[in-house]
């Protein structure tokens, strides 16, 4: 039951006015001088209410010109997929397309990309010679970031998307740090007055999910800020993997504050180590390491991807799926 305890429109007691507008234990009232009269001309007034609803005393307010609703509509969450991408655009689109069919709830998409459309394929592949873990070669090199927009338009459960492209491409350590930090910052800013929290799942672009982690992040992070899958422990710290979920409004500030010395460390071999150090240093007690050794991802081989497509009934007439099934996109 809804009961108005007190209500003031600036200095004016309007408790009785609000009580008259309650219908079916709900109150929806425009905050206007025509309803309350004008206690102070040429000033924006504020309606402040204390009320009891279902046995709980609460407070709310609304400024002149807006509408006050009691009880408040339940706030939802924003599910956000953050993909970091570099020079394997078609492989990233393939993974994104497959993942979008696995993810049950609509989501926002952020792509943080450092592909090199200003380089030809030979120069682009040569640039990656010292980065064997990136697996860029003359058969999968694709830096055409314009392909993203058309591919995304074919995926019905993406609410909004933002493609952030960095050029010229930064060196590996600096580039990874930029992509993650900028991507998380963008993810933290997605929202509306109807949402409570943002939950972001960060994937290396070509990673394909075995299970729908994104839709379940709100429950998985109920008392944590970061959920990270990792492959092993090398004595240096947890080896934070290519996959982690987080509350980006928390982690974005942490990664921004870390700065060059923490992000690019001579004692940490790659991005995963550096990120693990940052997490362990700044929010250690708020990190959940799953120990699942990336069992949330399928094995990135042609056979396993083909089986995954079949098992999840992904339409074969989608251009990127069709191209893969016909032997393309290695």
C-alpha cells in the first residue's frame, strides 16, 4: 500500500495534493505550478516526497517540469560486449556473429580496433612477425574495418554499437593497454536513466563463447567487480586470460589510473600478465578468478567452429557464416 508521509513543493506542503492523485497504489503526477500553485516565482521548484510503500519508508524527488512516479520502475542493466580487434577483421566478424546467436539477452557492442588499413597485406603480416601469439598471417590478414558496420546490421540482438579505431597502430604493449582502457571507458558510459549498472564482457576479437556468460554477468558479479577466466598460474600472479567480465564503471577508472609503468612492465610478458598485476594491486579482494582455464571458449579450430554453428542452429545463409563454411576465413 502506498502512503504519503510528507511532500513539499519548495516551501509549500502538498501532501494532500499527492494523496488525491494516488490510484491503485500508484502515483504519477506532473510537477507543475498549475497543480501545486507557485510558491516562488522565477525559481525552479523541487518536489520532495517521503512515502511508505509495501511497508518500507522511502524518499524521492522531481524538479519542476518533470513527472514523479511512485513506485519507481525497476532499473535494468546494460549488457555490453567489448571486443578488441587487430588485423583479423573477418575472423572477428565471424566470432561476433556466432557469439551473438549464443547470447540470449540484447546487448550493446563496443569494438576497440587497431587494424592497419593503411598497410598492404605483406607489410601488415610482417609487422606481426614478433607477435606469434596474435596469429596474423597472409591467409587471415584483414584490416578493412568498414566491414564491421554491414555485419553488425545483420545481427538483431545488438542494441547499439560503437567502433573505436586507433591509428597509427601502437606497439603491442601500448596498443593493448589503449584498446582495453578506451573500450572499458566507453562501456562505462553506455546507459540511460532506466538502467542501474553496466556489465561488460571483454573478449579478444576471435574468441568464440561456449556458454552465454554475458547474460549472466549480473549474477556472477553480485559481490565482485571483475570475473576473470585464466589459463594457469606461473608464480608471477594469476594469468588473466582473453576473457573477463566486469563492472566497467569500476575497472575503467582502475585501468586509467594505472598508467604506463603498470601497463607496460619489463617483468610481465604480455597484456594478460599486466592486467592481472593491475587487478591484483588495485582491486584484489573484488576479483573472482574462476580457475576454469578458458573452458568458457570453444577450441578455435575449423571443426569445432563448424560443430558449434550446427549445434546452435546458426543460419548458414548469413554471408560471413556462408563464407566460412565454404572454406574461407581461416
